[in-house]
């Protein structure tokens, strides 16, 4: 008999409605989810589920404190005892938690599949029960190697598989998830290959407690970098516009710039020996680099490529819990 560990953390998939208000209740959600699965016509009814409840919160309330509780639960887990893990999580911050777990659990020997729901399970519009059945099916058919994954059915009816480090947050006003390498589960017939470094010792076992020492900034028109205070900051993670650009405030490197330029904050980071990560930066063939990109790279911003924006931040958080020296932190965030 296959054994699957269920880890419930809250979110819409664990919500119940009372007096018109949705609130999370992981204990009740576990009963509903398993009951719905047993009555849903799955060929895997012999699956044994064992549940754990380290957190019970709406995912918009996710903090590093809750991440730490989740990591401690996973650190106590004997992964060899399970055929797979399904982790229930709210949609609002799922992309960030998937990215964090992908970084902390690199080398995980079994697949961990994160699922969520667009509506509470009792709502006929909910995709949570189908997402759960899809996760069980993937695990029972041994289609996934070890690592962090997510499955989710978008409004177009396609159930997609995402890697944790590639998953993007749902856009505001949408219930759909996306990722760079999303796969249509209906077309997945052969097991996916394991990645290099599979079954290596996970960073999880070497990490110190997470701490709020990473400053994440997203670009917008009117951003003034003089507003930021770097005391207690170990790393800065700066996002980009869709072409990999951000405001440097000048046309050429010999021109002056003011506090509306990211170079203003980059100068402060250099003074305090704080790594300044930027990305994800697109080095692909879509277009030639703009002068602003060349400017911030030549000025010392550290590029990160090939992952989601959420992962750039999450790697910095995990990396700061792993390394005291900047060189090791930089290599970790860049995926080296």
C-alpha cells in the first residue's frame, strides 16, 4: 500500500464559510478532502494518507515565522517512509512558499506536491478536489522525481504541473497559475528525469533560523531609493520590468544620477558590503540588452537568471540562513 504524507497549512483549500466569512480550518479540511477523494472514483483508493498540521493560516498571513515552523516539521520527517508528500497551501503566497521549499529542499529524495484551490472545497466551483486527485495520481504512477512541484487546474480546464522554483504568483484578479516550464498533465506519460544533485544532502539540515534580513524591491514609476533604510539588511533583491530593465536614471555611464536611480541604492549596498541581486534577468535572444541593463550590471548588480522572481527572493532568504559570507550567498542565489 502506498503511503502519502499530507501537510496542511491552511488557505482557501482549507477554508469554511461561516456567517459569510471564509476562515481556515485544517482539521475539517482534511476530513473533507479525503472523503471527497474516496468518493470521487479514483483508481488509487488503497492509498494510505497520514496528516500533519504544522500551520493553520490564510496564506496572505504567511510570514518567516510560519515558514520556519514548516521547515521544522519537514526537518523531523523521515522522507524514506513516504511515497510522496502533498502540501496544502493557500493561493495568495503559494509561489513564494514553493520557491522557498525548492531552495531549502534541494536534493529531496521524494516528490513534494503543493496544491491549492480557487474556492473552498464545499463550493461546486472549486478545483481543489481535482488538484488533489491529480497530485495523488502523479505520485501513484511514479511520474515525478524528488523535488518540489505544484499542480493546479486553470480556468481553461488544463491541469498543469509546475516546478517550485518556476511557479509565479497568480496575477491580481486571476485564479490562474503559470510557470516557465509548465506541463499539461494529460500529456505526461513517462516519468520525468531526476535532476543533477538529486538525493544530495538538503540545505534544510544546515540552515539556521530564517530572519527578516532581505529587502525585496519591485520597480515602479516614482520609486525613490532614498526612502530605504539598510540597517539590519543582509541582501537586497531588486525586480525588473518585463525586458529585464530598471531605472538607472541616465543615458550613459558618465552622467550623474539621483535617488530615483537604483544605482543610488546600489552605492549604499557597496558601502555596507550588502549583495544587490537583480532579476530574473533575461539574457535570451528575444532582444538586445538596453543601456540601462548594461549600466546596472557594469555597476555591480548581481544578476539571477532562469528562475521566477519569487525564487530570487526565496533563495536570498534561505541563503542568508545558510551562509555568513557573501561569496557563498551569491553562488547560492545564482544557483551555482
